[in-house]
């Protein structure tokens, strides 16, 4: 149970036997919940009842609200238990189910979100959809009780009508229009159009795109960094910097304990939806690291380090994997854990320092949130604040860090939000990628060790003997065949981890998982990857996703993986598969490329110019380390990096990448072999020459 739950009756329903924290939250509901499975649908068929499907996740605020209002209510439970078969699904465990029925909700209502509420036939064909419903209608929203009564009456009087609606909706989401070849292939013009679309929606005052609510969407920023490198258009970099600085200074960033909240409900990044998701930390960390590579500004490196500090402190399991999320609510209130009032700060820091820190974080008596509470944020830069306060900047920095740490220690005594401690393969892949990138660019062995710990955990606990992945691990239990995202994101993490550690085993694992992904999910007829494959449950339709939303799509990530592995191994078949994948979605992408920003990253890689860099040398020598550091520090989005040394590791690498066999140190010196746009340069032993050719 999360900290704000009220006490329930001791009777439990079938969800008590599940591992999902979200499902377990509902084990004491008077609703006769079923987990997704044959038992529920057989009951619905036998008793001729419609099915009510409720999809959510453990840290979802409005899921909690609907649970308290309706699912814990005896009156609602009686209606559901009498007239429906009710099923609960954790969207993070079963994204295949969520993808399908969220598509239905968008088709029927024009919007979506969680909790997702679906009414469907005993054959799982939907006829009515929505998100949150209050128990009793208010503010123009229909009441859940009224909906239940209406549907129950319609089903009893004419179930055939609802069944027909379900058939038509299912037919609609299964309909695949004939493939349309775009007027031109996706290339430099597509990248430019994506940039221009992002520029047109950019908020020049606060950063970010659109008005409110405002989501981080880090892959938009990593694409813009690539466009800046390609075009030298300073406005692309300005958009990235403005957005990253705005988020770091805003309430969307946990100023006291670090890490980013899910999104901002306003345009100023001030008031967040307070849940924290692992994938946001991973994707944002990568965006800040790349911004540091491009600009050299310490604030971006420091922010990435703060994200990692939060993840390693609060989101790392004893076995090495990473937990999924932390709730928005505690003590039954959203954001309660993160809010402050001036008197509280003064109590912990003393009056003089407390007032200064309150001014810095804009914690006021009036407050900027409900009930006179304040969300700490940083309205002005450290430099401007130091000038206003008449204090030396270096002294201010030291004072701020000391005060922040004291407030953090005090906050630890509060009732904490629920931690969703399930470990998801896909999200762990993203965090492995971020930490590996951080270890290279920021020079931290601790980040490499954490990435290795998580990768080893996934490969040991969530990889089956036949080489296939499972989706979820919790309390010793691994379950659910993996989905496309699990493979694509994990391959991404392993590629980054190889380039950070040069342990060939991680590159071998990346190649093996990529092959398994192709075998399981690739559409042999038309190309592209399905979200589900052999081993996954057969549902009413099979989706093929490319849209890059809060998470990048599996297809977009897989495209770049194929390109990188193709270059790293010399396997042109993988590169051709990537191009085929991109062409499958070309007609869809070409009209609105900014909606596919992670795919644009892959297209940018194809356009190039690409570089294959092989460093040969003794890994323990200072010259070799300096050469590797020269490559790591630069923003080289079109390159792949291999490291070859004598001995067993060098032989293993040669078996994977035959083209490196002849690449050896010249005169026992660390040597760089650089091939650019399919043409290889003369071997380099001089650092300044390497820097010149990399530029």
C-alpha cells in the first residue's frame, strides 16, 4: 500500500497473489478484481457479462484518486460485481495490452491517459472508453456510477448492439491502409523540417515546447544537438540550453533530493506532477551529458551527476537492477513529501540562514502550491542571487550545498512516497545506457560499475536459457515474455556499456539480443518491428509503433542500434535492415517529423558523415587512456568506437569485427584507426592529429 491509503477490510481479492505493486494496491478493494487472463474472460462468457478493464500503474496520482472514490466504495463494488467481470492491469508489466486499449481510447475520445477505463465484450473487443471518472458526475464529467448503470442496462436489453460496436472498433484499429511511398526519402530535408517544427513550437521565455502541461521529451533535445552540429544553427543550441536550464531551475527538478519529476503542469516548469520515473532520469541524464559535451558548461555535467546521485541512492536494488518509479503522493496528498514553508526551513537552518535559503528557493509565506506550501525552485541564477545578497559566489555555492544537504537529511524523516520496486528490463536498459555514457564523458568509474551491475543483473535474472528476455522482476519472481522495447532498450544499454568498458562480452550480448529481437519481432513481409512477437499473448490486434512520446519507440531505438552494430561489426545487412525499417514508416514520418525525434537521431546517423574509430594499444598505458579520453570527451554522434588490445579480448573482438584484425599498435604506441564515410585514414599515434581529424 502507498502511504496515503486508508485501512481496508481484511478480505482480499485475487490481486493479492500478484507481484505488481499496482495490482497489490487493490487487493483489499471490495471489487472482485481479476488479473488479466483466461479465468476472467471465461467467467464473462459463461455468465454473459461485459468486461470492465482498468489499466494504471503504481505511482499514478489519478489512479489513486479513482481507487479511493470508486474501487474502495461498497456501492460501486456491488454494481461492478453484479453486472461486470472486472480486470486490473499494470500498464508497465503489460504494455502490449495498454498500447492497444490506449489506441482505442484515443480513437473514441481524442485523448488518453491513466487510469484507463475500458468496457468490452467477453471477447475483449472494446465498445466504450475513458480515463478517470468521478464516482458521481461533476464539472461536466460523467459519473462512474451512472456509466456502470447505463452500460449494464444496455447489455441486458441489447448486448448485440454493444457487441457490434466492439466488432467495428476492433476492425478500425486493425485496419492498415495501403502503403504509400513518400515523394522523397527521409534524409537531410526531413531533419531540417523536424528542426523547423520544433522551433515553431518552442517557448522562448521558459524553454520547452508548447504551453502546458509541459513534458521533458529529452530525445527532442538530443536531436536538436545533432542538428546544431550538422547545421551550425545557433538557435538549435539555444533551444536546448534554455530548456535544460529552465528544467534544472524549476520545480520539476527536486532541488533538495535531486532527480526529475514526471512533467510540469504549467509552462514555467514550476509545478510538477510529482511522480519520478526511472526512464525520465535516464533520458534526461543523456541529454544533459550531450549538452555538456557540446558546450563544456559545468551546469549540465553537474545536473547529470545529480540525477545519477538520486538513482544510485534511491532507485538501485541490492542486486544491481534499478527500480521503476516513486509515487507523487504521500500521506494521501500529492507532493506532500517535497513541499516546504519558511518556518520549517528556519527551524532546521536557523533564522538568518533559513531566510536566505528560503529566498533562494522562493519559499514564501504565501506559497506557490496548495495550502500555502512552496515547491523549491531557483528563480534566478547563483551569480545573480549572490550579487543581490552581497555574498561571494564561491561562498554562496558552499553555503547552498551545505544547507541543501541539511534539509535533505531532515526530509528523510518524512513519510516517503511509495516506491514501485519492480525492475523492468526496458527501463533498466535506458539507465544502463545513461550511466555508461556518463562514465565515459564525466570520467566516473562508479557510473560504469553501476551500469555493469544492472546489466549483469538483467542478463542473469531476466534472460532465459534460450537467450530471450523477460519483462519484469520483483521479489525473486521474473515474468512475462519481453516486448520489443525490452530488447531494443537493452541492446542500446549494452552498446553504450561496451564503449565505456570495452569488455567484449557486453558487445557479444548486444549482438545476440539484437539477433533475437530480429527473429522475434521483425515483419518479414513489410519490414519494421512489431511490439509483440512469438511468446507474447495474442491480443485483438498487433501494433507496430514508431511515435516517440515520453519514451522513444522501440522501432526508433532499434534503427540506431542496427546502424551502430552494423558499423561496429562490418555487417552491412544490419545497416540495410535499418534503412528498410525507416522506409516502412517514411510516409507517416515525412509530414510531421518532429513527432519522431528519436527516429530523426537514427536518420541523422545515416546521413553522416559516419566514423568508425578503433584504438589499439595497452589499456593500462597513459597514452592509450589519453587517446580514449580524447574521443570520449567530444560530441561525435555519428561515430562508433572499438578498442583492441592483444590477448583474449582482442581475439574475441576480432571474431565479432573481422576488420580490426590487422589494426595493431604502431611501434608499441597507442594508435587510432579512423575510417570516415567508408574511407580509412592513415593510422594516428599523435593526440593533436587525432583531435584534428575528429573535428
